């Protein structure tokens, strides 16, 4: 089940005709604020505004025509949903997304804008997952877990090929974590291509399930209260946790206020609109000068789908 570097390389071949590599830049004012050389990997420039599109396209590109005709069904409040919806449009595959009640209308509209069908479940992500399972059983559509699908992990791993090929000298890559597919893929790429580069995960202290699962070595459930949608999960996912175990160098928790500061800093110094999760890696760097001072650090700006609340708080206190 665990993807390998070869799977990530194969994903890059599949993606080549669909997505150009994203830019990675550093900014003197940001470096000064962080007291480090910060390389911002701009996944916010993807067509759906987040890195996850690499996973959705890789999954669909690798499916047989018969499987594509079955359609896909998943559960999500945001970027994973848009990724599968977008990939469904590219490959002509029907995509159904179960979204928890209370998902903001603009997120539902984004999914529908790519031609996918959105179904509302009860309020929790768990209820949405159950509803998605039922839908898969009733219709034969393929159920896609956001965290435990190897093709998604291989696809998002292409971010790390791009980073490490452009800058094999990086001391660390800092990755925001929700389910953990991105950080797990970063571990696989770094172990193979740059063993001295530390991969460091960051999650919100208000939703620490992935962090606590990694620290304890078991899949645990935790309260899920962060405002940063991409970091919001109530449980650890088996596949990424298994890969991160023993390979991730460290896992930081930051509070949501620090994520807001990092969003403002990205806007002010890197002319970049980040959603909360997209600024979490930078928040991690800012929170631990003891780890990063004087180092060359890649931070993945995983997404730019800021919600109205995130836009409103950009202006500062
Ligand atoms: C999903 C997401 C994350 C977390 O990625 P995982 O692979 O689920 O750990 C981080 N940032 C953004 C913007 C996301 O959409």
C-alpha cells in the first residue's frame, strides 16, 4: 500500500500535461522577519487554489476507463472536494462530494462550479463520511478516502520532487498537516533524494489529531476546532501516519492566532493570499526560531482558498 519514490515519479509523468510546476520564491522582507532563508512554494497558484489537485488528477489519470465510468464519491469540506471535482471535469468522470451541513455556500459553489454534485450530510465530517460510504454502496461509485488513498499521496508527492530538484540544499521542508498525505509524501521524497533534509509537520493546536497520533504511535481521535479548514481533522489516518512514523523529523503545533499572523506576513511580504492552512508552515517556522534561525527552509503555501473570515482578518488588528 505504501507508495514509493517511483510512484511519485510516475505521478509527475501523468501530471505533466495537466499542471505546470509551481513557482518557489524567497522574499528579503520575509527572510528578515523569519531570521532564515524562507522558500515559499506557491501551491496557492494551482487551478483549484491548492496542492491537492495533484492528487485528484493523478488518481483519475491512473484509473481504467471502466473505473472512471463508475464515478467517484468522497467527503470533504473544501480542497479535497475541489481536487476530485476538477479531476472529474478533466477526465469526464462523475464526481459526488458529501459535505457536512454548515459548509459555507461558497465552498459548495466552488465544487459545483467544476461540474460535481454536492450532497449535504449532517453537521460532522464523520456523518459525511458515512453518507459517502452509503452512496458508494448504492451506486457503485468508487469511494475515495482523503487520507488513505495511495494515488493521492503519490500525486501530492510531486510538490517535493519540484522543491528538492530546485533546491537540493534545503535544510528543512515544513508541511502543514491535516490527514497527513502531504507530509508523508514529503518524507518519502526527502528520504530518497535529500536524506539530510528534515521534514517537519505543522498542525493547529485546536485540531491536534494527526500530531497526537504521530507522537503516540496510535491512531487517535481529538477535538477538531481549528478555523483553518485544511488542518481540520478529528482523527489520524493510517496510511500517512505509517509513513510519517520514523521518517518525520518533528511535528509542531501552532495556535490559530499565529496562523493569522503568518497569513498577514505572506500578504505583506510575499504578495500571497494564503488560507489558514496555507500559512501554517510559515507559522511553524516563526514559532520556533531555535529550530530555523539561519537555515534554508522551504515552506509549502498549500492553498489560497481564504474564506470571508480569513479575508476580513488580513487587514490586521
Ligand atoms: C488538505 C490541506 C492541507 C493538509 O494536507 P493533508 O495532506 O491532508 O495533510 C493543508 N493545506 C491545505 C490548503 C489543504 O487543503
